[in-house]
């Protein structure tokens, strides 16, 4: 099975899980990707946006449990480890940093912290809370940090119930091209 086929299989099997009120995990992933497209992100970053929560799918598959939000153990690094050999560093790095980007934004932008949803505030504590000044400075120098901060903002905005959005099939060619170029 190709990695692209595996992506389609994961979305088919686990994408209908609820992500937020009225929004499935598939809706959320597609909205995050659409925001990346709307901002003119390059192809690898669009795919990172589309696949940033694939760690939840993988956790659900591994545990035979569709309640993926209850399985939120390092879904960022699980996703990055899965994506890297399949779609490359440019896709894997921002995904691997997308939780850290939230901790960075909370440390550096007080308005960002104030605007987080209650669920996101709750998970922030489990994710280690806002970075300290030193942690924030060190993290910001990492490869993929810029892209991860952009991804994080799309992630936060990709939770609109009832939005009509481009389907997963719209990204098939991008996925296959990226996979073939590996
Ligand atoms: Fe997300």
C-alpha cells in the first residue's frame, strides 16, 4: 500500500470522530489545509496542515479505540515519525513542532493565550504549559519553527462547524507527487 493510500484509509476509518463541537477530525484537517492554501503556503506546508493531526489517527488505529482525544500522548511526535519517511522533512518538521508552537505562542503573545478555547487551555497544561523565556528562545531557532507557527494558527482557526470545504480527494495529486519525490 502506498503512503497516500494509507492516508485515505486512515481518514476513512477514523476521520468521522468528533474533534470539536460539530466538527469531525476530517473537517478540521481539511479546514486547516484550506487555510494554508488560502495563504499561499507551499505544497509541503499544505500537506503538513492536512496531516498535522495524523498522530490521532495512528493512536486510534494502534489502540483500536476511536476516542482519539483520550489518546493524546505525543500525537505531534508520533505523526512526525510516521510522516518523515513517507512525505519528507518539510512535511514532518512543522507537524512535529505544532504543539510546541502553541507553547511558544502562549509565551510570546498574551492575546493568543487569551483567545484559546477552553479545550485548548486544558490540553496546554498537559502539554507542559507556555514555554519559559529560555525555552521559547531556544525553540524559535529550530528548523521548521516558522512553518509550525503558521500551521498552528491555521489549526486554531480550522474548527468552523458546517463549513463547505474542498474534500480530501483535492489533495490526492499533491500527496502522490510528494510521496513519489521521496
Ligand atoms: Fe489540529
